[in-house]
């Protein structure tokens, strides 16, 4: 992503955050906290004082949509670039430290008991980022036909394991309520699915690294192209 695009994205995000904060402050001070504090939307009636908050929310939604479009475009462009590249992408192994954010998922047990929120469980997905430690070891590796076969085999194995876990979760949790509660069943299912996805991300990188290292016969470091040195 070009620096100009990154700068524009950051500035737009900061502008949306400021507008949302200003609209929230206006609502709390002059509009009785409407659209900020919890309210019953089944009886909602529009007021002129709601306009700043509605505009700020609309801009925020548009910004999120803009981020999604950027992410899709970047993913597609990166896929095309990787398909024609001769060496593996450069990844800093320190990105694996993002996996520590996965421990924030345990806050979900506290938030669920406090206000019924289960969103923090989504942080368990960051456990998959520990795979960057292993993907970083493949940076600059020459991508010949055997390397691509190993990558495909690694992703296929990881996907199969994750889908098997999710399938078993559907079968087991679909048998009935956990402790007589459908909510607990939903929470358990969300946790299992998120952890399965994290496992898929981790195994894709770990299996690819170990398979490539075993194939090169080094046991630890794969063969790198001369251009990567």
C-alpha cells in the first residue's frame, strides 16, 4: 500500500473518530444522550437534535466500508503478486508477538458475566498470529514447484483440521443445551469456532515451515534465493 494511501486512510479514520466524539459530546450535553446511551429503538422517533450523531455514525459506517474495500483490493493484489513472485514474501517474525493479544479473549468470560457481551472472545483469533514466527523464517525462500506443493499441502491440512473441529462442535453442541442454557451453548460454539480459525492460521505457517525445512534437509532454515541475501 502506498504511503499516500496510508496517510489518507489514517487521516480519514482520525476525522471520523473526532466527528463521532464531537457528536457524542453534543448528544450528551444538549440532546439527552440519545443514540449514545442505551435506548429502545422500537419506539424511536427522529428529532433534529439527532442529526449530528446520525451523520457521524453514517460517516463511520462509510469509513468501515472503505477499509473493507481497501482490504479486499490489497488481498487480491497481494495474491496476484505472490502468484508471479519467485521468492516468498518478507515477513518480520516479530509480528508473531501479536499473538499475545489472543489472551485478551479471556476477558470475554468477564464481560459475558457482567453485561452479556461475547465480543472479546474474538480476540482468541490473534493466537493464530503466533504463526508469523514461523512464516518469518521462510522470508526470501525460493518458491519452486516443490515449495508451492508444500505450501498447498500445509494449507490443506490446516483447513481440514479446523473444519473437522468446527464440524464436531456443531454435532456435539447441536445435541442440546449446555447446563440448560442456549446462551452458554452459543458462547461455547463461538469460542470453539474462533479457536479453530486461530489454529488454522497457526498450523498453515508452522506446517509450511517444518515441511520446507525437512525437504531442504537443514532441519531449521529453508534454502533462500541469492537475491534475499
